């Protein structure tokens, strides 16, 4: 994430990371970008919430209705 931000000259507060794993959430939070966590992968809502987010919820959480 840091490399992508540096190469694109993107501003972290104006950048959004969309991910479906705890590693995605952690990478976004570590670089100061907004995070949209989606439950389309193998990670549950609880796993995504436990991934080190600053509050009880990521910035956004989209759940896949099966």
C-alpha cells in the first residue's frame, strides 16, 4: 500500500482501500487510507473487525448476501 501511494502521489486521506481479508484492513489502516471491508472472501465480519481497526467497525463494511 505504501508503494502504491508513493508511485501514484495519492493522498492517504483521499484514498480508499477495498479489501476482504484482515491483512487488507491492516494495510489500509497502517497507511492512513479509508477502508471498505467486504465479506466476499473467506473472512467473516468478526475477523475483519478484529483486524486492527480503530473502532468497532471499519470505515465501511459491505456484506455479501448469499
